[in-house]
């Protein structure tokens, strides 16, 4: 169906997690066509995670504005000029499929949703209960490409690992480290900061391990809440780190015995660097986003009628699905993934 050295376009212009779950499909494409050339059209904020990925030979980071209106026409024109043999439209928007259709790429494969079926030459129906990785593997399977595992990928450099090691060494932390990431891209996905603080205190007192709190841009207030809670308990200030990039976060996560995050980008970072984790799910469907495998524990409310809702804002004007998750549940999950690491 494709030449021995195909020129392939892949499109995923979503957030970090949405691009991470495409990496197994990229690995499958490379295994099927090791001499092929893959160009990835991505969002600027997510592009860094594909740096060093052997499944991608060229990246085209485009902002949302560059992909809209006349920008979409320019993108379609550029795609047409590249003479791609096939395009995998992993991003599920109508606009993504329309842009590729306008570019006249001969083979256009993707999920059949959002009214885009007529724009694709090869499509499979979307299954909203399936793991997103499996959905993308079904898409590449339309062209006879077999899966090459379901693990996520993040290819870190030795320099990045050394930088993380030096940062932790300067901080003077030792023993078993437990990474805690209280933030999320949306408030609706945040477990209460006070409970993250309580979890950190229990890591110290019960596990005799060292909590390391990680925060993203704009989460200074959240970090201050955590530090304040530790001080109120008479505990020493916890180590707080604002990694300079998602790749720096991945390198730091690799030094952790385990991590605890919400269902957000750092969850996928932890899975991509193969570190055990406990992931707290609020409104989003657990089966769609939770990494598979025994080293990853999902914690979510069981008896909240309105979940899963997959909404960007809570229509109930409360976060019952997150409030219902107890510290005991998360702590239990953490002790299970840490195994015998703590003393």
C-alpha cells in the first residue's frame, strides 16, 4: 500500500498528553518502515517531547492561529508541496481532517468522528471507552502497520539526566524520593492542594521517604499552599521544584522511586520514563487516559453519578469527583507501587 521509503505526515496538535499517546503509533510506523520519513505537525507547546524520537525526522510546530482561517489554507498548500504518500490525522478535530483533505494527500487515515468521515480515505469509528494509545494503533493498522508495544516514549539526553542529578544533589535530598505534582492544566482535574500536602507529610512520617513537589508555570500560589501546610504542621519546608521544561521534569521523575500526579501531562511524562505512579482521575474517563500496567495505579471516585463527564468546567459548580478521593486511597496506592523501596 505504501512505498518502501514512504513520506508520511502525522498530525497531533493537542496538549502534551494527546501527543504522548501518539508515540506508540510513531514507534510502530518506524518499525514497519525504517527507511521512511515522518513529518510531525504539532503544537509549539508539545513539540519538545518528540525531540530525539527516532520515529520523527522533521517537526512543524504550528500555533492555533496559524492553523485557522487563511492559515489552514497555507498549511494545506505546504502539505501539498511536500508530496506525502500518507497522512495519519491523529488529532480528532474536523479542521485537521479538512486541512489534509484540501492538501490532496492520497491516503488520509484517522478516527471517524466529528463529521470527518468523508474527508478520510481510511477510517475506524472512535471508541470513547478505549485507551487512546489503542485508538491510534487502530488507525495505523488501517495501513497494515502492526503495533510495537503500548508504552509511551520520551527520549532524554544524558545531559538532561545529569542536570537533574546535579539539581537534586545541590538540594541535599537523599534516600527514596517520591515526586508529587499537584498541578493540572485545568482546575477541574486538580485534587485539593491540602490533600497533596497531607500526602507529603505522610511520605515523611510513615514511609521515611523524601517528598519532592513539582509545579508548572503559573502554579506559584499552589506551591505556597503546600509549603504553608507543611509549616503549619511543624514540618520542615519541602523541596519545591519548578522544572524549566517538560523534558527536565522527565529527567527529574526518573530519579523518583514513584510519583503521584493528577490526570494531566505529568502523568504521561511519568509513564514515558517508566517510573511507577499513582494517578488521580477526576471527571475524565479512566480507561481512555490511564497508562496500562501494574506499575501504574488509578485512584478515582466510585460513587459520583455525574462522572465521567470529560468536561472542561464542572457544570455542578463543585468538584465532587475530586473531593471524594481520600488521602488514604492515594497513600495506599503509593505504598503498593513503591513496594520494598522504603525502609
